C-alpha cells in the first residue's frame, strides 16, 4: 500500500525526529489543540487508533487529558515504535496503549474505534492507492466515528506553487537552523512524497463512506480534515 519508508525513519532519524519538530512546536501545538477540540465529546472510555503513530506525540497529548481512553498505534518503522514505546513508558501510559509494527491493513478491522487519527502519513501513499487508506479507516470506526487526517498537500504544477514552496523551504530553514534551497526541497518532495491537491483529497474522503470532509487546519502545505463515518 505504501512506499517503504523505513530507510527514512531509521534509528538515527527516529532519535532526532522530536528535536527537529520541537523547533516548529507552534504549528504542532495549534494542530493538536484543534484535534483535542474535535474529540472532546467522545465517551469516557473511547478507543483511538493512530495510524503512522511515529514517536507517539498524539497519543501522549490525548492520553494525558483523558485517563479513560485506550489507544492503538500502528507504524511500519520499528525504530519509530521503539522511541514511542520508551516515551509511553516514561509517561506511565503503556498500560493503555497497544503498538503494532506494520501498516493499517495489519490491524484487524474491528469497527469499534471511536476515532482514527492519521497524521502526516497519507502523502507517502501512491495516488491510485490513496482511497484504500480512507476505506480501511472507515472500516475501523464505529458508526458515526470520527476520522482526522493531516497531510502535506498541494498541486505542484499549479500557478503560485513556487511561492508556497519558498515559504515551505523557509519553514525548514528555521527547523534545521540552516538555509534550505526551495528547488532542493521540491526535488525531495517529488522523490519521497505523492502530493495531491487538497480538493482531490476531499473527493477521495467523501467517496470512502464519510460525511463531507471539513478542512479544520492549514499551515503552509500541511492541511487537516475531519469527517464522520456514515451512521447505519
């Protein structure tokens, strides 16, 4: 279903991942604040599935606010999961979290998750397979359950994209403490990611058994949507 990203998310990268993102905390804090608002009305013993859980930031933020919630995190990178497991243990959250090494298709479709989070994952998935991830998320949710997805999105052939790219490169210059060349960044996007126009992502979500997706977040090329599974 996905590119093999384990060469990216290796042991060294996994150790540095949180440090790099810490320099962009204002963006992450805003995204996670909005996610917490979207999920605030879930039941006290809600079950949450985190796809591409990485180092576990979303689990830790939500678990600290909701002591009755239980989490499943799935990720294909054993190195990222190792960092995640260590952080969960430090926060005394391991007893409420199950980690699965693999892809979403490796998690049995139980249909009993109240919410599924898929943050900064889908842009690694080939265009012709992108709908499949939303269909699998739908199968994991209870009727009326909520999906939250965030991805890097944009039409790289559109007029004006180069200006957006310059802003994106400037963001990475801040995060890396070194000037980044926009054309180098563009080559990396072409090599590693499969960007879709935001409107195309919205059509795929709507065609996968969800309500009309609502775009609740945007920061440069990062877009966030939420949608609910249709009720029976």
